[in-house]
C-alpha cells in the first residue's frame, strides 16, 4: 500500500510555498540522499524541479545490467495561486511520482531493494497560469515544455512511465487510471500485455486503456491539438514511454480545486511501483523489440514526429548557414 505516502506528499504539495527543496530534505531525512533540485524562472513565474535516483542492487549505478526505469510526474502546476487556493486537479502527476519515490525509498531503507535503478522526476509550481483548452481549461507551466523535458527526461532512463492527470477530456470516462499504448521513436505501438496484467492485479478490475493520436506524440509548440502533456517525454527520449493517466468519469478542468482523489492517485502510484519491481530482466514489459525492429525495416524511422516538423528543420538549417 502507498496511501500513507500519497497523503504525506499531498500535504506538502498543498502549500503556497511548496518547493522541490522541501522534498529533497524529506527524502534525506528518510535515508535517501542525492536528490537534484533546480529552479527555473521566467516572466510567467517559476517552477522548481526535483529528480531522485533510487539505486537497485543490480542497477546501472552499481555497474550491473538491470534496466533503469523513469517515473515522471507531468503537469502544468500543482496550484493556480493567487486566483485559486489549494491543490488543483493537475497536481495528481506530481503527487503520484513523489509518492512512488517515497514508498520506494521507505522500501529501500527497510531492506526491500529493487533489481534496477529508478529515477523519479517532477516539478512543483504552486502559482501556475491557467490557459484555454477544449473542452475545459488547462493548467499551464511557468516554463515551456522543452525546459520541462530537459530537466526531467534523463538519458539514463531506458523505459519511462509518465503520470499525468487526464480528466479534462471526453476520451476517458472512468474513475481511476488508464494506460496508453507504448510510444517509441514516433511509433505508437501495441498496448503492453504485461502492463495490462499489472494494472489488472493492482486495481482488481479489468484494465483501462486510453486512446492517443499522432498529434499527442508530437512536441508542444507545433500548433497541433494535444490531449495533454502525458506523452511529451516521448518527444525527448528514444526510450519506450507509457502514459499513466489519472482519470475521472466526468470532465474535470485541470485547474479545478478539491478534485484530487487520493484513492485514484494511490492506485496509479502502486501501479508504477509494481512495474518498477518487475522490470528485470529487460524492456519486454514495454514493447516487443523484434516487432519494433521489423516495423522500422518495413516502414522506416518515424523520429521526425519527435521534432517540431519541417518548418522548424528549415529554420534550423538557415541558422546553421549564417
């Protein structure tokens, strides 16, 4: 169970002075040193980034071969102050990622150590802007998505779970959490049967999958519609990425307060922990390597979908010639 950690993290996030440094100190007090924190300021405000490596007994940090899992909490902001007081719905991703890190830390320090390394990252912004989006308003971030990816997506991550509140849509109509198909290098692959089985075991219900489109796996900033930011890590990494969407039955704006369901967040937290526990011996949990290689041989690479498109490439070439 991870409900204790979810509630502990939520209390610390639900403050106007919430900051990544607070969490660095929390993890240090629980026996896990080495968290990285950084603050980025723009004209729209600031956000603080948090990243923590939890070492595995056969992980890369020990010079061994167990793969490294990235657990990322994606969001615009945990709060919309001063316009709104308290946690917003969009805070779910940060809470789940930090709660997973805290549970894994408590396990590690008690002697239950995972095979591989786990890197957890998110950002904390209690005063983020609200932006228009159909069908309901989104939470935005004081910093752009490229900056978020730069601070959160780590090249050491060999597979990524991206957690994000995904309630402001008409695509998913059930409480709890849903997973996406695996996305890798511009390809939307089949839904992982292994991850469906873990979801089934964690929830005790039939698994839930949400639909994604090509637009959703392209970078923000290209003018295309995106369901939300849940698959933005796939634009900044060649690792297989699966979205873990914390969902609702009704459409809930990302900026709504009083909309965080602790039980749903705990389910998502427990799911990513179970994936982390079972990732060894390889990445087959996420995708079929042989089938992916065959797709690339048959149809060619799709990595251009990880870019801003041809116009951006032309601008880049022009700048390079100057």
